[in-house]
């Protein structure tokens, strides 16, 4: 019984660590939807490009990891700006299905472009972080580092949104964009800042995920669907709901991997999502009407 309990605790801890990274992914997507009211279906492909940027900056050009990470975050932030300017801005007044199709088209374009430019080989940074041993439990340092960095990133975003004028404007326009526009807030500027911030969060996620996963043109498929489901389960644009949903998903996946295998963990997480959509179709923390 003691042996079983140790592995149960280990699975719960790994679920918490995974939940931190998933919450960071959901934060970026929720921020963009909450302010701009557009879902970036291609969000995970920005993460994929960020992982490639980390690979080339660190492994090919031999930059120190912290410097490579800062440059990657900046690069993906600029990509978020470019995506908004070229694709999102012209479609802001169009039906939601047009916006989804456009960002879906960007998804396939970025996957194809990455395949042409980088090939389909799996690449990694070559960093082998140690494993923390606590009794009979084994905790990955890579996951610990990713969890800590994700918490710091979310704290910085929280302080930016609550302690700065621009952050206050972002929160206000997410609640009522028509009124804020009438009050003199430049919505186009806020949209650009939000897109850059969302892209920067994707860049930070790329820096953390590349420590644990190989990078290839289709790596976004490993994170994109589950990130989108987390945002929907939490309530699109609801930061607190996305945070709660991320940890619920992570614990279900981790416990499923304990009792069976990791694939069954994902199956159980998706089944939980389907059931909750019948019970709380507007999201976990949506207000009842």
C-alpha cells in the first residue's frame, strides 16, 4: 500500500507541474480571445516556430540559454504582431467562421513552411537535466524549471494587467470594447499590444517545452488541441477558468498515465471535457443565468 501511495503522490506532483505549463499556454490564448475576440487556431504553430528558434540560437549559434530564450520570446512576440496585422486586423468585422478558417489556413501554412525549411527530422537541444529523487519518487528538473518559469511569467502578466495603464485598458476593453472606444481608448493599439503579449507568452512556452520535447514541424499538434480544449472548458476569455481547467486536465492525464498509460490519460481528459460540455457548456466558471 505504501509503494502504491508513493507513486500516487508522484503522479499528483507531476500533474501539478504539467498544469503550470498548460496554464501558461491557455493564458496566452485566453488573453487574445478575451481582448480581440478571435481564436488563434494557429497559436500552437507559433510555439513550434519558437522551439525552432531556440534550437538554432542555442544549439547552432551557441548562444547562452537565457539569452537565446529572451531573443526567442521577442521573435515570437513580433510574429504575433505580424499575424495580427496581416491576417487578424482585416477580418475583425467578418463572421467568426471566416476568422477561424483564416487562422486555420495560417496553421497549415506554417506547418508546410517549417517542413520545407527545416525538414521532418526531430531535433533537440541536447540538454540532459537531472532527475530529482525524493525517497522513491522521481521528479524531472525540466518540469520543475518549466513550472517555476511558467508561474513567474503568469505573475508578470498579472502585474502588467493590474498595475499599468495599458494593462488596465486591456482588461477594460475585454469587458466592453464599444464603450472603451467611445471613451477615447485606441482599440487598434490595444489589439497590437495584446497580440505581441500573446505571442511573447507563446515564445516563453516554446523555451520551456523545448527542454522536454523534440522539435519538428508538427509538434504543435501535441499542444494545440489540448490548449484549445482547456480554454473552452474554462470559458473562452476567462483567465481563472483556464487556470483551473489546465490543472484539472493535467491531473487527469497524469493519473491516467499512472493507472494505465499516458495515451489513456489523454482519452480520459477528452472524455471529461465532453461530459463537462453537457453540464457546463459555457465553461467551468461561467455564471449561471
